[in-house]
C-alpha cells in the first residue's frame, strides 16, 4: 500500500509521535518489521511449506508436513535433525542448533527472503462452510508487539502455562534468534485499525494460498506512514487477550528479561496477529484430555456416588450434543469414552465434594469452570493423576481424543467450550484458567511471514 515508510531495512525504534514505527505505550504498541517470507519460485507451493502452530501438530501430521516439501516450516518449529549414529537421540540443544542452521541456509539459498522495508501485515483467513457451520472470515494485523508483563495489564493471559513447553520455546527462539510463528491475540478497537485492514484488502495481495484443510489465506503489506499512524492511534487505547500462544508469550517475557541490558533490543517485541473481535469474532473450542493410564471402566468406578453417570448413545457427535444439552442446564459436565463407541455423560457433582476440592481464593465464575472442576476435583482428588505428559494428553479435537484413547487404552475426557466473554471477564480480573482450557480459532498458519531478529 502506498509509499514505504522507511528507507532502512531495520525495524523503526520506539520514538516520538512523528515516528511511523511509534505507538503510544498506554495500550498496545505494534511495530512494523521486515517480514521474512518464502520466495514462491524456490518452493513447490506456498501451501506446502506452511504448518499449523507447533502445539497442534501431532506425530502423523508432522511427518506429512516434513514430506510435503523439504523446506516446510515444521522443520524449524519442530526440528528433528538426523542422528549422527544409528540409535542416537538428538538432545534439545542439538535440535535448536539444527533449526538455526536451517534458517540460515534457507536465507542464504534464497528460499526465504526479507521484505525490503518494514511493514505491518494484513492477514486474511477464509474457512469454507462445512455441514451446519457457515463460512468463517477472519482478518487481522501481524506486527511486532511491545512485550510487557502482567503489571502493565496490556496483554492479558487467560491460562496457566507449563514449564516444559515454555523452556522448549525459549531454547528454540534464543538459538534461532527469530519469531517463527505469530501468537493470536484479540482486542476491541474503535475502528481505526479495522479501517486500515479494510482498505488494504482492496489491493493485490503479496501472497495467496489455500492449505490442505481448505482454508484460503491472503497477505498484504501496509507501509504507508499515515496508515501505520492510524493503527497506532487505535491500538494505543486497547488491551489484548491472548487467544492462542500463552507459552510463547511467556517465552517472549523470559527472553526480554534475559536481554534487558541491551538498549532498543529486538527482544522487547514479539510477533503477533491482532484480531479485532468486534469485527471478526473468533471461534472458541474446548481442548480435551486423554488419561493414558486410566481405563474408562476404572475412571467410572472411582467416581462413586458423587456424580450422576449415564450412558448416552453414539456416534461421537450425538454424545457431544448430549453434553451441550446438559450444559444448558448449568453445572459441570463431561463425556467419557474409551474410544470404543461407548459414551458416558458425567455431571451433577456433589456440592460438598466441590466445596472441599475446588480452591476458594478465586471468583465463583472460575470455581465453576469445567476445566477447574476437572483438574481440582477429578484429576487431583478423585483419580489422583499427575499433570505430566506421560499421564495426560491434550487434544484439540474430540475425534483425535477418542482415537488416542482407543490407541492407548485410556480414557478421553471431552469438554464443552467456554464462552469468550467468560474468558475475557476473568482475564480482566487477573484470573487465569487451568492450562489448555480453550482453543481459539481460526489459528494463523505458520510460515507465511516470520520475523528474524537479526534484521532489527
């Protein structure tokens, strides 16, 4: 769009209001950056080098992505170097160095190239209608967001994080010196930034591609000084909710602290996609659990008389409809299955049990969340299951959870999604939900635009 805003290739430092890279710090501060993007002539197809976010790529999907194109971005976000000797298992540091080497090689070979000037990027996703679900259109702005801690109350997390995934992402980003995939954040603007988005999509996009799930993706660069200033004014009064990427946001905070001695450090910013949900409401889905070492018969037996349990008819979609109907009457409810086409609706817990097991130091709304009751009452108290990767799996679809329960002989615990208004209301009170409580979408595809910290 229009004339470029800078002659230099580096990101604009935070300056005064006349600086096109400046955004007032009372709210969100989003900066243009030189996007690192695949060169279409050097890859088979743009769709073949993209990936879902790292934490929703299961082993089978990972292999499919690796074989789709030798330059697929999954090789950077989930690096898997070849062992030096048969039987070797590369450690984390080896994997991180492998990813950094690949990133350097792909830039040197011209597979990835930096855009000539800093830009904010307008990103559009169009998910086709399927069954009873209508078409979904989502548009937002990709940029380098100023990183700030909880004391600033500008970026609001709504879930707890697990140390191991945070440490993994920290190691990868520290070694590659790159933001490899954008976080998904939501905000409610006054219309200025949305106007910039609307004007951008009238132009020819930088890229367009359709991924294997049928989602159509388009990307535009916004480099005009006046347009960037309009985004700045709008966002300066806004706060954002982290919709997807809590572990990567914690990664940004840790790496910022590591580099606090550096003036105007590129580590003070992180790659995000900001979506104005007043214009483009996100979909909120549940994240389901699989209890690997607990067969469904044992899980049901240990519930005792504290829960109402009834078998409900399949298939899976019918069982989930029964769960939705139960949730309309309030109270915590779940569907349990061992992946054998048998489903059990579990609900109406004993109030005395909840009172004794759910902490009282949070708002009542938090105390009655399904995820809260699941972790505090069922996992910790009734089933006594440690929250570690050997005992609990987190699956983003009920189909995947059912399949995993069948494969492992464990129990899938299927949840009903929580409303976005509840998530935001708790986040604004500084209250986080149990980890992996929600799945917002559509999630941005990884690989359409990266941020190399060496560029500024």
